[in-house]
């Protein structure tokens, strides 16, 4: 799809978003936390479900009351409060360190000033914090401050590649820059939610459900997945037939040959 115009790519994206929104929508508004709270939430949500990260965040805040108190607490105390989110030993020091880096750089945990910066400068400011990458920065700017910032997670990267929203060979960093440019600012929040939902519910990493996919007609990857699927099915049919044939009549054949 090299050489495809920006206008064609935008049409492709708009059609996909319409279809995904009719299939899974209407989508709820994303959570609205203050930016520093959203940063903490994104750390808590790494490698766990939204439910678990939500519980861990609620525990943390009901115990400490404010993020200033979290920043001043010991790592062990933070760890105790976020156990339910998983990976507490990794996340507790990261939360404490990020909060203290913000206080050091900014004098407080109030990050509202990011709203007045261009998106690229906001991303730059947030990613100077050790432990914060472009995905978390994009989520904070988009969810908390309503800015048109792209955030790419594993679902968005995979589904965008399969649907050739991004060129197939593009790495995550390049895909981030590319999507930030190609997706219209007013589509970014919907793009984020719709593509992640599709990735979770239908276009999964291992076994995408291409035969039940609402955007299958627009997907250049569908044929290869369906071919593989029917090959796997026919192999498993053969195996089942062989088992039926061999087991009753050849009891001497060892199990590993069946
Ligand atoms: S057709 Fe298959 S690979 Fe393509 S988007 Fe749908 S589920 Fe994903």
C-alpha cells in the first residue's frame, strides 16, 4: 500500500471506524482522571485487566487520599495497596518514582499546563519521566486533557497492521508517528476505543475470528488467516479419522504414532 494517498487512507479508516462503531458501539466516554492520576492508572493497568487496575487504583487512593501522600509513602506501603493489580513489586517503585520526578520538575502534581502545549511537546514532557513511554503519554493527553494524542498498544498495532491502516513492515515507533498524522484529531478517541475493542473481541493475536469479522471485506489479511484456519481444521480432521481408523484395529501401535 505504499504510494497510497493520505485521503484514501483516511477514507479507509473512516469506513472501518463506522463499521466497528455500529458493531460494538456506542462506546462509553473514556475515564476522566486528572493527568497525574491517569499516569498512575496507566502504570497500574500494565499487564492486567481494567477491572484489576481499577481496584488497585481505588485501594491506593482510599488508603492515601492524595497522590502527594502516595509520593511521600514508602514503596512497601504503596505495594501493599496495589496488590490486586498484579506486578506490585514493579509498579510500586515506578509510581513513586514518576510522582517524585513530576514534583521535582514541576513543583507540584498539577499537570494541567500540558493542555496548553502542542501535542508533540506534551508527549516530550511526559516521556522525559523515567518509566513513561509514548503510549502512556498519549493516554494521559487524550483521556485526561482531551487532546488529539495517539496512544498505541499491542491491539492497535496488530489490528492496524492486519487492516493495512499502517504499512505492514512499520515498527511501533514509526506506526505511532504515522497514525498521529493520518488519523483525524476528532477521530482519535473513537479510533483508540474501537480498534482495541475489535482486537480484544474478534481480531485476537492467535486466532482471529475472520469468518465473523465485520470489517473482513476491507481486510487484506483475511485470506491468509482463513486458509490457515481451514488447513488446521483439515489436519485435525485427518488426525481424528486416523485415530478412529487405527485405535480400534491396531492396538499394538504405540500411542506416539497415532
Ligand atoms: S478479517 Fe480477520 S485479520 Fe482481518 S480484521 Fe477481521 S479478524 Fe482481523
